[in-house]
C-alpha cells in the first residue's frame, strides 16, 4: 500500500470508530452491524452481522441514552488488508432505573480488515480505566474501578494494566541518571 492509499485507509478506519459512537448513541442497530465483518463471531449472540445486531439490541437496553466522545486513535497496518489499533473514548450514559448518569473512560483495542472498497471491524475489545457515577442512590458520586472477572464486554480488563508494558515499567527501578 503506498502512502496515499495508507492515508485514505487510516481515514476510513477512523470513521469506523466515529460511526460506531454515533450508531451506539442513536441506537441504530443496522448501522452498527454494517461496521463489522459480515462473518464476525459474536459468541452466544450468533454469527455475522445478525449476531452483532442481537448483541447490541441486548446491550444498549442497559441504559436509556449515551454520548461517546472518540479521542486518540492509533492505527498500525499488518498488511494491505489488515490493521489493528487503539481508540480512546469517554462514554456518558443515562440510566432511568434508578435515575443516574455514569461515565466510562475506555480504550478499544480493535482489529480491522478491508472488505470490498472499505474497512470494517473484525473485533473490538474494550478495556476501562474507571466508571464514574453521578447521582446514583446507592453509590452517590464517585469512581468505581472495573472488577476482575466482571461479566459482559469489560471481562475484567482494566486500564492502565491493559497495556502490555505497564506492569513491567513499575516492576523495575528507574534508569540511572548519566554520571550516577
């Protein structure tokens, strides 16, 4: 892939993350499904885009509305047809029972592939720094870390420990300064 093709591919892949956010916030299951590979695996929700629809039809009912703000997006190409990347996101959610808002600081670890003239998600794995509650009758206002072994899309994956280099960094002493 030449430099111009790579720039175009990066733009299409960034649009995936932005279109995902809009589709989730609009509860647009058809648009969400179209962002994924047509033969994607969805576990117990079923195969392909029909499984994507079933997954999101169930997950999006956990909150009344949301607003996803997409941030940093780094994309690396494996070859002309495959890429992977990390996307930061702040997601705000409104729940009606009990009435409250919660925010999540997230990172999506994605794999992408070219499909026809465009790019689609092959896989999205979400990891969370924290969840912050606002006005929850039991939790009040505060931060709640994702629990290890948590069910659902978090699957106990937490940030910053999700970075393969993070624990190694803290496991060693700092580098000596020159002349020490």
